[in-house]
């Protein structure tokens, strides 16, 4: 790459590159070797951002591999299953989702039937920007119609409440599935008549909550993953600030991709404006001065403040007063100000905060990265410098773990986690670019 680092940065870079090389299957990167043996959609986009700095040709293959799983509706499923992994290595696997029984699903590959935060257009654009647009023009031209179909699907089929925001029909769609934000909407879902049995995933005990996760998939599957069912009958629908902010940022990126390939960017700019307005109108809590998720079934904002509420910093048109309010909250003793290894994924003063609970408190590299990008967007230098330094400190101390204790930086979850490694590459490379 021709990037000059200090000795320490060189060692971190080499270690991160080794993780990505080890987790490469030949066509994609698994999130972690043992625990997540298939391809996940937002993981792949984070990985693409790192591969763009390390092996750009693999970054292109990674995205193309993901889009093999795209449905005719435009859905980019959150898991594309690998046929070389034993069928029962991951639950729920292909036999549970039964994607091939759906007319709109691809024939050659098994997939899930849910979405995840749609980072792909943003990843494709940054890939082009980091390794020279000429080189990537043909790739972008090939990918553009698929990205446009993905975005059209989210707008057309997933605006469940009709307010201009994507409604998530499953906690897994948020990417932050155990977030305390989903506790109440999930508690309103009837548990299955008989439990799905004891399974282990990521060393977590699986209980009633996870049975509800599986039974939500069962209901969606039995309804043919169709939007009428979602709109009228599905018990869990939430509008999440992180998913919608990523959608907004990717919609802006899609407009730029359109320009690069000679297509019309205006529909994407108009779509971005609609999401921007809807987020401010429906997810911004003026009194508490933060963005919150909304439970579509009750029509109420969900009280707990989580890391997802800072993702709207990705919106370049966010009013300055809101940007200032978010920066203050982020640096306060409820988030970064209370921890040595920020940013915790939940307000540390909330009763739901749990320093070691999956998405209920620990610091994650990918959420730090998204907030870092948002801080760069608004020139919040104190925030972006803090995030960069603390994220580097985490991986130096504990390696490329899945998540980390926000107080002492202890690594948790799986080792050699792909997005933790990939995003460090992009953070390091961006730091070099900013230096004179
Ligand atoms: C966990 C994470 C999710 C991620 C997946 C694969 O389920 O919560 O965000 O996509 O693992 O890494």
C-alpha cells in the first residue's frame, strides 16, 4: 500500500492483515472461524473497507460473493450460507430458513430472509475512493443496479409504518440483536409453545429471549417473508436509528456511485432527503436530546439510550445544534466519559447496562468505527481522535476480539474477529492520509 507507519502501527497492521488472510475462504471472509462459519452481510461490508486497504481485488470478490445471495425483490440477506460447511454447524441454518422454497430467492445458494444495516453502497464507494476510481469503474457499473435494487426494496417493502423509515422485523436485522432497546418489543412477542432446545452460540446461554428470536423467524418464513404480513400481523417491528442512519449514509454513497457510472443520482438524493427528514421527525427525542428507536407496534420511542443513537452523525445534513447535543452526550459520564475504553454500547447509567453482556454495554470496533465516521463528517475532531486512539488501544491490549469490556478493555467473545481487524486497517490508513 506504500503507507508509512511507526513500528507499533506496522505490527498492528500486520496482525490485522493476518486475521483477514486467515478468515478468507477463497470467495469471502467469515466473521470468525469457529463461531460464524458463513458470510454475513454487514460483516462483509466492514471487511470490504479493510480489504480495500490491504487486498482490493479481494474486496471486490467479497461484495460480489454477498450479492450472489440477493433476492429478486432486492433483499440482500443477512446470511449467505456456505455449502461447504456442515448443515448443522450453525443454528438456525439453511434447513430452518428454507430460502429456496421462496420464489424470489436465488436458486444456487441458501440464504436467510432478513436484512442487516445496508452498508454495501458506502463500502463500494470507499473501495473505489481508496484504490483509484478508474480501476473500480467497471466493478461499480456492475454492482450499481444491484445496490439500487437493494435500496428500492428497503424503501418499497420495508417502510412498514409508512413514515419513510425502514422497520426492522427482527432484532437480528439491527446487527445489535441483544441490545436493551429490544427488550420491551421482544417481551410483547408470545414465546413459542415449546422451546427450540438448548443451543450455544458465542458461549451465550440460550433462553426464552433467543427462543423468541427463532420463533420470529419461523413466523416470517411461514408467511413467505412477505411485506403484507409484516405490515399487518408481525408482532415485532421497530425503527432503529443505526439501521436508518446507515441506510441514509449508503443512499448518499449510492448517489455518488450513480454519478461515477453515468446513472442519474437524483432519485437517491431525494431518497436521502426523505430519510433525513423522517429520522428527525420520528426518532429524535427533543427533551432527552438523543435519537431513540421507535416501537412501531406501540407507536412509542424506546426509553433506553444506546450506541445506535449516535449513528445519525453519519447524516451530513444533521442540524449543528443536534450534532453538538450528540457530541456532549457521547463525551458525558453516560457514555465515553465514564469508561477507559469507549464507547460502551449502552448508557452506563441505565439499569439495563451490563459491562459484559452481548450488545448490552461492551465496546465494539464496528460501532466505534461508525461513530468515528460520523464524527469525521461533522469535523468533531475531539470525538474522532478519541475513538481512533481508544479503538487502537483496545486491539493492542487485547487483540482482534469480538467485543471488549468498556472499563478495562478485556477482550470478550470470539478471537480473530474479522471486522475488528478490517476496520483497524481502514482506521490506520485513514490516519496516515490525514497527516501532512
Ligand atoms: C452476531 C452479531 C452480528 C454479526 C454476526 C456475525 O450475531 O450480533 O452483528 O453480524 O454475529 O458476526
